């Protein structure tokens, strides 16, 4: 069939009425002309008409012939079924609405969730040849660590392994191009950073080789989003100056829109190593690289091992090796990966339960339509045609449900995106793209098979005689069993989800009860950075610290102001080795730089000696305060019962051009543990150094307030503005928010699974309700007779509830068994809660039972209101 | 292709299988635009008493030819002053006609050879 003919036939289907009318007219004119001719040949009018008819042949048969010729028969059938299906759904809008709603819920939630799965785990990274992107690390006995400048430069020379290798580090700067200074995030990167990702500038260029060498001009590359918001997408932005920390940086390029717009960084500048960074002690770089084409991961690893062996003479950390990992794998942490799979599994169960409900509804409807089907079969419709008819109806429902589902999914994704985006890597683009639509289509097909085929096979089985004879009386046996089985399955699946949710919520509650070691109410925090140009020396920085604390302390509503590098629960950036004089063995400790107000602002108790005080200033004896954990560790490792008064040596970070140096410090006190790495992480070994002795350009301001923290913010901003209007404040968060953010990884999957479990329980309850309501309706006569014979409403109630309890109990048992098997996948996400925690599982069962009993109560109590007289009169 | 009804009472044959399309195309080629009744009459006249045509059977053929793009239609007025479709050969129809004619001639020649060989 050529395309033209195919098109003509397809079009003919939609012009059916017009074509039929035209044919009818042609036939009439034909007969008229024939009659006219016959008359003129001298026939009588009656004979003429008969002759015309005879010569024409069978009119109806010809019309059928013509229809067959002009269009596609099976498609006409399909269209007719479609129209019939629409009409039959319109006759029962309640059924249609509920079914479409259920499918939309299932498909929508699944599409939205799949979009996340796809963006984070399945889709290749949005860069050319993403499989060649790698992270390069040093491997330590307990995991990964960054590398040193000199080692990085050694790696960079391995051009037979890497096409490009770049270090990257974050920076924040005050942007003072216009008006009030704004705080922007950026990255310092090696010149070939964008070659690693294979990204070319949309306007201008990215960094040229040599632009990351000492003495190079200050240049920046902008993200597309930043260029749009900050420069109003001005194409003439090139060569303009961007004032970062008071220093002009020439804009040399703008990136294309895409992945880098989701990065926190909005500007990139070359990373230029300072002379003091040229060592093999500071492990501070986490390079990202692009493997040369044709170099496999294993080959790269082998070559790096060889390099490691050849460098053994100069490497300081003798036990550490080199390792190469796929970038994608490093981008998504284990916890995130698990959480996403978990939520996806949960939402698939919800879809399954929604399908079960739809199938159940279809079965119930099928039971009431047995007569219609039997009559149609008796009138000659083949079983295949009847199944096709029912399948078409399911198809219509699925199409509507799917369309509504995709719309609902897009809405869900739109609502959830801001909430989840922060936890996802910058490469994840959440959108309802073609891949998600294809997934939705496949899900829909699976649903169609589940909810369409099964009930339609069953309902067209019936024999005419039995269907017609049965009347509206009894409940049809096998159908009822099947529907009950489906409900039991729904209850079981819901129980599994509720068990999972209960475990996660219990774990979350445990996590929230963890004592952070610091008082977090009425504390507001913010970050600030001192521009290097205005604060070139430690002295300047220290004067700023004193001034700002003094000013804040005097501000209304402020109880205690403090400065520190880093906040509780957010992890400590600096790790250094602590040595006792004359002892070879060293301890890796976290270094925290704090001012005298820090311990009292967070109410961290001093357990021995003293805290950091204002006398610990530049020039005075360098001191250190240790936490309880470190004190214990010192006594365990070195047998020192009381560390206070001892001297230790630690590598201490420098300031600006001043290099890191090894300093001998006196331990002057010990304080209680604060949770530095998160509520779920055990206390770390932490050494606190006075900020006045080890100043930093980047620091946090911590303010304990007397009233609501937000009310004090204006005063804080004002104080800051008076000291230096060019130091903008960023990351303003109450300590409660900091704490909430630190357990986001646990909250997100918990609430997701919790929400899905809630939906599942409701759906299961709906299914239970549906089956019971249907069976009560079908058994009205039986109930009526029982009541007429003296059964009280209590008997009727218990009769219905017994069947509800049976389904619930079976569902709970199966669900619990499933939970025993399945909750172990939660193990790594649970905090101090066993995957088989009896209390959580019991609560889950009680919840499901309660919801189930509530749902059964309505039909059961309706059964007691059956009036025997009415029923017997109606159907007798 | 549908079977044409044969009137058994008279000693006439059916329109040979597969030839109606060719006959209609040829008719339109010789006579120019015509309506359905005229086409049927013309076929009957040319065939004289060889075939018995159910006049109605040309309509399924006409829609098929029209969908193939070989004939075009135009509304006109019949002798009885009624609106009626006039059919005419299109350019592709003309090409198709020559193809069909060639095909027909080849097959009759083939059959003729066999008949000669038999004697």
C-alpha cells in the first residue's frame, strides 16, 4: 500500500458520515438516470423503476463493499470500540473518575520519582564522553584523601593517562561591582578544568594554558545563569572587570547554559599555587581528570600504582596509595543512592497497590456487566471481540490516567525540586523529559496488562445461561475470591511500606534526640570572608575580629557573640597530625579555630583547665584546648592521664601568603565534646586553637540572642556595615536550621517513604472498603432474610467485620513476613534502630489495622441498616 | 478485490476478475469526464452482450481508483438536473492506464501462446 493510499484510507475513517452520504446521493442519481433512460425507451413507470433497480444490483452489499474498499477495517473496529468505551465510561463517571485518579496518582508519583532516579543515577553525565571523567585521590587505609600540590603536579605530567587534570577548590568573595557588596561562590581551578568536562565557552573563551601560573593576569569565567542575572545577558560582557574582594578580574568567557548553572559556583578563576603550597605534606587537592581516549580505568590505576612506587622516596604518607575512580560514582554518595532506590521502590509499591485497586474496581464492574457481555456473546460477538472491547475500555482509562499522571508528575516534580535539589549533584537535571515520558509509557503498558487483561479475560468467560439466570442475587464465587486476594495483597504491600516508614521515623527521632554537645536554641550563624587586599596581614584580621565582636556584643538583643572557623555538625575542614615531643607516633586530629566567646556561646562546658581566653593573642604563648574525646585518646595512646599542661606540636594553617608551619602548643584545657561531623557520627578528636593566634580570612559569626534570632539580624548587619561595609554576610542560618540541614540525608528518604506509605495505606483501605461495600450490596437479600429470621444488627455487623478481619489479618501476616525480608535494605539508613525493631513493626501493624477497621466499618454499619421488608419485596 | 455478482439467469459472463479497473480507466480515457451512471452504461454498451454488469459494482472500484489518485472527481449537474459526481482521468491515472494496458497485453499474449502450443 503506498503512502498516499494509506493516508486516503486513514482519512476516510474520519469522513465516514460524509462519504456515506455522498455515496447515497450518487446511488439515488444513478437510479433516477437509469429510470429516466428506461422511460424514454418506452417502459411503464413501474417497470422502469424495477429495471433500474435490477441493473444496479444489491445496494446494501455494494455499500459494504465500498466501505471495505475505502478504509481499514480493524481500525474502524478499534475506533468503534473506542467510542463505545467512552460512552460506557461516561455512563459510569464515578468509576471512570476513581480509576483515572488512581492511575494518575500511581503514574504521576512514579514519573516524578523516576525523573530523580534518571537524573542522578541513570543518565550519563551531561558532558561529552562522560565515562572518561575521573576523580583522582590518594587512598588511605580508611578511604580517600586529597593530595598535595607537588604530587598533583606529578600526576598532571602523566599525559599518557590524562588528557586533562585539574584541581578545584571553592572560594567565596565579596562582589562589589554595584551597590552593596554581595557574597558570591566561586571555584579556583586549573587552567584545563573545562577541558576535563569538555565544555567550551559560549561567549569568549575558557582559561588558556599558563593562566594558572604565578604572575598571570586576573581573569574569570562566568556561569550562564550569573551572566544573565548579573549582566542582563549582555553580549558585551567580555573584558569587563568584575570586582571580587575589591580586586578587578577581567571577564574572559561565559559558559553555555546547563550543568554548571546548577553548581553553587557562579565564577571560576585560575588556581595559582603559592610557593608555600609547593610541598607534599598538605593534602588539600581533590583533582578531577579526563582519561585519554582508549585508556581504561584499570590501565589508569595500574599506571598510577607504578607512579606511586617510583615516587616512594619523596612521598610523606608512606602508607597511602594513588587511586582513580569514575567521576559519576564519586558524585553520588552511597546514602543518596540508597535513599533514591528506596524511595523508588516505595513508589513502585504504591503504583502496584493503585493497580490492584483499579483491577479490583474493574472486576467489580465486570461482575455487574456479565449480563451485558453474555447478551452480546449470544448475539454473535466472538470472545476475542468482547475481550478487545474490554481491553479498549481499559486502554481508554489508562490513556486518560497516564495523561493525568504525567501532568501530576510534572507538578510533583516542580514542587519537590527545590526541596531535593540541594541534596543532588550539580549534574542532575530534574525535568519531565522524553526519557521520563518513555518510562511513563512503559509503566502504563505494564498497568494495562495488569488491570486490563486479567479482568477482561475473567469477565468474558461467563456462560450466557448462568449469567442470565443468576440475576442480581448471590456474590459470584471465583470473582469474589480473586478480589479478596487482591485486597490482602494490597494490605500486605502497605504493611511493608508502613513498617519501613515506622523504622525510618524511629531512626529519625533517635537522630534528633542526639545531644549535639552544644546549646542550639537562640543562636544565629552567618559566614563572612575578609578580602585579601584589605586584610593582607594577620594583624589586620585580628583587629577586625576584636572590633566586630565588641560591636556585636553591644548590639541590642545579643547575649554572646563569637567567631569560629566552622560550625558544629558541619564537619571540620582542617585535619592535622598532632605529635607529642619525643614520640614518633602521631594522631590525626581536627583543627578548629575559635575565639574566646565560642565555648560560652554554645555553652560547651570546660572540663579541665580553661577555655580559650582573650589573653591568647598573637605573641602570647601558643595554646590549644582539646575536647574530651582527644583527652581520652591521648591517655589511651600515650598513657597521659591528664593532658592539661602538656605541650604538643601541630601543623598550623597560615594566613594569606604566610605558609603553614609546625607550632609547639601548650594544652591549657579540655572541654566537652561537640558533634562536629553530624549527629550520627561519633565525636571526633578535635583541637581548638585561638583564632587570634591562627587567624583566617573565612570565618563564621555565631550570635546567641536573647529573643528570636531573626529579630536581631538587622542589628547584626548594621554592626557589620559599620565595621567594614565591604564584607558581606552570607549563609545566614539559625543553629536549628544548621542542625536540620545536617540530617537532611535522613529526613528526605524518611518523609518520602512515609508519604508513600500513607498513600499506600489509604489505597489499601479504599480497596478493603470497595470489596466489602460491593459484597454487602450483593448480599442485601441474604442479610435481609437473616434479619427477618431474627438476626440482630450486632450479628450482621460481626458477619461483615469478620470477613474484614480475616482479610486484614492475612494481609498483616503476609506483610510482616515481607517486612522481615525487605526492611534489611534499610539497615545502612537506620540510626540506632534495628531493621526488625519490634516496637516500630508493632506500631506499623496497629496503624494498618486501625485504618483497615475504619474502612470496613462504613459498609458494615450500612449492612445493619438493610430493611428486610424492602429487600424481600424488591427482589422476591 | 471483490467478486462481482453474476446473473445466472442470462447466458452472460461476469466482468473478468481484475479487469474492471482497467475498463473504467480506459472508458474515462476515451470518453472524458463522466458520472457513474454514464460510465456503467458505456461499459454495458461497449461490452454489448458479453458481460452482465451489476451497475452498482463500479462504485467500490471508483472510490479505490480515486484513493489511488488515478481518477479525480468534480461535482456537476446530471441530465435530470441533480448534483452528481463527475469522474475524470488524472495524469497519474493516464500513466497507470498505459501500464495496465501493457500488463494486460502481456498476459493475453502469454495465454494465447499456450493455446497455440496446445493445437
